[in-house]
């Protein structure tokens, strides 16, 4: 399909994107050091436009993908088969989340990020924290169901859209042929959004230039240096999950050569890294799973579901490391019970994540669960927001790698994996 072939030469895409990243950093430093206002404003505008282009496609993409994906399970068997596939998918989501959060805690205990770091958050970041809803379980449950159907779409509430899509998809699945026109309509919308995203991908290098340039123009040397311990531990954890944990699972459970996995999913991982959006990467992620041999019907269900509920980077690894980082900055030594709380939130709370901003929900839920003092929580969140763009790249790439890996594992167990992976 044309969307997937937009960048048929991953090496060229990678080189162009890398060049844009370096150019953005240089321009950002120039804008910061020289005080060139127009350059800083230009970088900010590019960043904002590219981000908005990605975000406006996420809601219709996720909704239609789930509707079409659940319906596609019809060809794999009856409701019991669909239920079994869904159950196994969620089980593997939980298993890999457990591995990711434990890995994050181990890295945090060894490295102790934040120890000896004294950083004062800006008043602007503190204000951003106060403007956001508190991350507790009651707030999450109450916010799961919108007051009306259209509100979830107009407010851009991805998690509510997923909730509605699953309900509508279940209804269409039971109604069968009577709702074929509705299914066809959603398929058409899904195809249109994929086409639009294909055009947006062409702008990815320009978007990266703006995103990185804006970050460096805003923070300069403070972009990484004062909080380098958190930055490099997040990247270390992400690298271990993507290049060690997932390949081991793929090799011994999915019976897939890890080299084959990266060859067929590298485009999706690259785009996830530069776009910082699992939702925008969804078509590439789904196609990567299909190219690895996953049955298209099951891939159409599992990957969209994973886009908002399978986030080993945002919902497991990062909350563990960031919680340890914030506690260390405040001079608080976490107890065994608090570490267990971090693990519990990562394994059972991943449904609280939502595409482009799920890390904040999960981190606030985690900090709430381990009961850090409110002033410590607010200060810590305000600090990590300052370096979020560079952290989010690694988190999102980890998320997407998991969203491709789990369907392969389940497909292997359910005999839905082609022995000779297809290429499209």
C-alpha cells in the first residue's frame, strides 16, 4: 500500500532524519545563544504545525482501526476465538510490562538517577502541572466514559475514544452482515487517514528539525546536562527492552529471527522515534506485524488496541525510572512496598495511557500510588516536563516495538503466523 511504501528506502529516511535532527540542534543553539527571535519563533511554528498534523489524525485513525480490526476477527473463528485472542493479547501486554518495569527499577537502583542533582523547576512548568487533572484511580475511572458520544472526539480524549470504539466494535461483531455498510464506511475512513498520514510522513524531517530546534532554543545547555542521569538511564532501559528483551521473546516464543524483526519494523520504529506518537505510527506498526507473518485480521485488532494500552516505554520503564529520580532529588529512599506499588501500577494501569500524552497519566498515577509528598510530586513533574521531548522519543520507540512484538508472540501460539513472512 502507498502509505507503507512512502519511505521504501529506510536507510535514506534514516539519514535524512538524522541530518534534520542535527540541523535542528544547531539552529536551536544559534537561536538560544544569539537571541535571534525570528529563528526561535520559526522553529516553534514548525514544531507546532507538525505536531498538530500528527495529532488530528490520531482520533479517527484509532476509532476506525479498532472497528475494522475487531470485525476482521470474524474470519478467524467465532466469539470464543476472538475472546481467547483478546485475552492472550492482554496477558502478553501485562507480561512484557512487568519485565519493562522491573528492568526500570533495577537500572534505577544501580544508577540512582537524580542523586546529587538540584534543579529548580520554572514557574511556567509548575503552572502546567497545576492545570492538569490529578492522576488517581477514581479520576481515571470517571474519565473513562464521556458524557456524550461526540465529546470524546471533540475533546481529543483518546482513551475515551478507545472505550467507545470497543463497545461499538462489539455491537457490530454481533450484528454481522446487517452492519456491513457501517464497516465499509469505517474501512474507507481508515484508508483515507492512512493516505493523509503518508503525506505527513514526507514532512517528518522538517518536523524533526522544528521539534529538536525548539527544544534547544528553549533550554540550551539545560536541555540535557542537569538531568543527564535521567536521560541516559531512560535511553539505556529503552535500548535493553528493544534490542534485548523483545528479541529474546521473539526468538524463543515467536520463533522469529530478531534480525528479520528489525528489518521489517525499522521504518515504524524510526517514525515512532521522530514523531513521538504511537497513534500516528499505527499504520506502519500494523503493516510491520503483517510483514512479519501475523494474520492481517488479528494484526488489525491487536496493533490498534496496543496503540493505547501497550506502552512499555511510557507506562512501565519511564514511570519507574522517573519515580526513583524524583525521590532521589528529594532525598527520599523508597521502600520495598513502594517499589511493589510502582510494579502494580505498570502492570494493571496501562489502560490509563493514551497515545501522545500517556506518560504523564502513568507517572502521576505511579507517584500517587507510592505516596510521595505533594510538593515533591509537583516539583518532580515540573522538572521532567522540561526535558520531555528528548525522553519521549525513546519511550515511543519502545512502545511501538512492543506493539509489534506482542501480536507476533500471540500469533505464533495461535498458529496465525505465516512460516514464510509475507512482504507487501
